[in-house]
C-alpha cells in the first residue's frame, strides 16, 4: 500500500515538475495576449447591426 502511494506521489511530482512551466506560460499568453482580441471581437459582435 505504501509502495503504491509512493509511486503515485512520485508520478505526480514529476508530472508537475515537467508540465508546470509549460502550463504557466500558456496561461500567461492566453490571459494577457489573447484576451483583448477576444474582448474586441465580442464588442464588435455585440454592437454590430444585423438586419
């Protein structure tokens, strides 16, 4: 049981160590860079006159 718990914790540690920098970089890019474009497109769609 403890051996299984040790392996699970080891896998979680290495997964976090490998993928955490990539995930934080993607979060920064998506939050800062793409949000103004999405907000601008949303405002254009909201205020566009459709017949």
